[in-house]
C-alpha cells in the first residue's frame, strides 16, 4: 500500500481535487480546478495511475480509486 509520507505535495493536491470533484473528472476539468495546464497535469497523471491512486475510465476521464481515497483519510 502507498504511504502518505511517500507522496509528493502535487500528487496529494491531485487526489484532494479529485475527491472534492466527486471522484470523477476529465483532465481539463481537473487542470482547471488545480489551475495548471492540462499538458503538465497529464504527465503527472500517468505516474499517479501507475501508483494505483486513480484510473483512466475512458479517453480523457479519470476516477479516484479506493486506494487513492484511503491515502486521503
């Protein structure tokens, strides 16, 4: 399991934003909430997906996983 202490601030901000948005968002929606470019966010999302904290549900749409939510608790 991923430990909170192992995650950088940017990853935590992504998880918090997704949780606040109901756990489901497009890259563009999430980038707007985080006030960053979708291109910058897309690169980070690949890493967060590899950690199992979010998953891609279809092209451009992402969902926070149970593991991602547990990191926030």
